[in-house]
């Protein structure tokens, strides 16, 4: 038997290996020394002589280590098959043993990169044929047959560690590859088996097979909350889908938003098997945190990718994301339904240009000062108005916030206004001297007088010597507020005057209510009533400390 020092010089000069470039629609399957952990899951050994299988021997020594780890050094390294030793009879014509790689249905073997050592000795008739075959036909240049009496040994690539490059065979178009030995003796003769060493052998130390898979996978019909059209989407939602492939199997399913991959299901694939990935994924669920997206419309897409990188047809769906609550309502105001009363009418306007329509409103009453508890939130129409009653005399803060069709509402987005309910007037007028009740405190009061001259509302306020007074008015036509205004001024010498310009229609027909508030200490209201088209008389009301 030749040593590797001798056989290196016999390497096929025409076989030069370069790193293969993977083309779209192809994948690679590796075995033995080229596979992770030197595994072999793709080449299967078989003999066509089931009656006398002992004529052939198989050996699996992965990884192969230089120096040999089998019975006959290099001949039994890696994946190898040999004739049996010490038999009284030889192998019959046509019998064979080999290692076979079979491509999955619908795929084709196009390339092989491998290291092998095949040979025969003491076979003057060349009855043994060790070779690499594609679909049963010997691959040109991949055999060792000559007329030399002692036969020949051929190496391609050599065992790992010898420094010889692997061989690369391109241009294949086969469904099956075999590396092995076959007896091709004439009918009536036998192929001689070895006595103390092998007569014929075929050994492969590592192989990488390139498989062409031109067929893309199939994608099922998606389902789940994320895939629902016509709804508003928020939080984390999911979609379920199944993919299948009859070639190399399904490698992944990708969920993208606006063309950007957001979530991927990766199937369990092992590229040491001829079909590396499962033919079907079963139903798989992909989840998407919609908080990673802006509010508004987005395009979802789903696609499956097979082991060869082929992509399925794309499933597409448009969704609308709304994770935000509406902003605060505009122009919130509270108007008492009667002078000095504790019932108020709230009015506001909804902010424009919302993704999800505003469908509801909530309000809550809290003390403006002190530690008393707030009322429970109560519902109101989305655009108002709302009528509420505060618990009693004092200063109260009213908050109003909005909800939308996506179910979002946030009290942090509330608008606020403050109302003051005056304390009831005491019927006693004593100074407290000798009464036994202690001294009384005089409460500051405000008084309002107003006139309407043409389209100008003139409001006169009288009260304490000094103080900051906020004067406001609302005008209503047919129950709707058509005008409002407010100004703040300082009392000087117990008096101040504030003027408001009105539209003619408001001045002529509207019911106008005026209120004045002194630093949350006193308040007064008044309502103008017609006498004739240019002069109205108020129906005054005044209140003390709230």
C-alpha cells in the first residue's frame, strides 16, 4: 500500500479548490471533517449484496486524524468502505458498497467540495472500480483504473493535516452522489478480496455538497389580533401563520413593518442533513410591540424564507396604531347654573387632528386646598357640555380629560378650571360682645353693575380696597355658547371697570352672564336681561368668601 508521501505527488493537477460562492436558491450540506463537531448526517452506507453483506466493510472515523485511527491507516479514515479480509471467496460481479448522498425531492446537486482517497492493489485485471459517481455515472477524473498490475491509489485533497487543498467539482446536475467500490469482473469470475490488507478502498474525510433549490416556500393565511383590519392597534399584539417547503425546508418567517424587519421566527435547522430545515413550521406566533411604532397607519408584511434563501409570496395588511391618549380639551370653563349655587355647566372644545376619534370625556372634582379626597371620575359626552354639582361651599378644582376609540384616556392630559361656591350668609348681626359666640369676621364682597351700549359690554366692579379681580362673561344663543371673554384687573379705591367688545348678533340676542372673582376669596355673578335693543338690566347676585 502506498504511503501519503508517495500519493501526494499523484494529486489530480486539474482539480483546484476555491471557496464556493453561494448563489441565491442554493444551500450547502457538510459532513465529517467539514461539518460542525465532525458529524455525518447526510451520507448513508449501503451494499447491494444483502445475501453476503460480510464481503464489504464500512468505517466511520469522524473526525479523521492524521496518522490513522482505523484498522488500516488512511484507508479506513473518515467515511470509508472496503472489501472484507480473509474470505475464502471473492466478490461477485455487480456487487457494490458505497456512501450515498441523496438530494431532497425537487432539488439538484450542483457542486461538491471534498477530500478523498481511493485505490486498489494486486488487481491485474482492474476488476475493482473505486470511484465517485453522480446518478450512477463515474464523474470524469474521479476514478483509479489503469493497466498497472499493482493497481493505483489516488488522493484528492488528502487527509486533514497533509496540507493538500480539497477538490471542488462544479457543473454537476445530479440527484444522487456515491463514493464507493463496485466489482466489475466478467460474468463467471470474482473480484479478489484482500488477505492481510485491503484489495480495494474508498475513503472520504470531509465533504460539502451544494444543493440547488429553485422553489420558494409557501405561506399560509395569517390570523390574530395584529392582522385585524379596521381596528385600532395598541400595546403588544400578535399574528399566527404557517409556512411549508418541499425542498430544503423552511428556515424562517419574517414580520416586517413599512419594509423593516421587526420580528423573526427561526426554525430549527441543521445543515449537516440533506434537508436542513423542517418541511412545515406548523402555526407560529410572532408578536409586535406597537409602542415601537409611531401612531398612525403602517403596512405589515409576512414572508417565509427557505434553506436556500428563496422567499415566499408576501402577505400584506394595513393597520392603524394608536397608543396615545388625546391631549387636553380646549377652552374649559365652568358656569354656575344659578347665582351662588354649587351646580355648574362645563363646556370645552375637543383638540383637532386625532388618529383615533375622541369618543368620551371624564371629569373629576377635587378640593382646591386642603386634604379632602377627590370625587370618583364620571363620564360625559365627548364634546360636552357636562353638568356637575360640587360638594359644597369652598374652592374646587375641576379636571376634564378625553378618551378615544382605541380605549386610551389619561388623567395627566386633563384641562383644569377652578370654581368658588360662597358660604351661606349668617343671619346674626352682632359684634360678638356679650354674645358668648366670640368675635365675627367681616367677609369681603364684590358687587357688579353692567351696561350694554351698542356692541360694548361695560362691567363695573366694587369691593374691598384692593385685590386682583378676574372678570369673565359668556354669551349663549339657543343654548350654545357663542361668545366668551375674560380680563383680570386690580381694584383701585374699591372700584374697577372692564370693557368687552361683542358681535352685533351676540349683543342683540344673546343671554349674557357675567362673573367676577377676587383672589378666590369672593365672587359675584350677574345676568343681563333686555329692556330694549340697546339697554339691558342685570339680575344681580353677590357672594362672600368661598
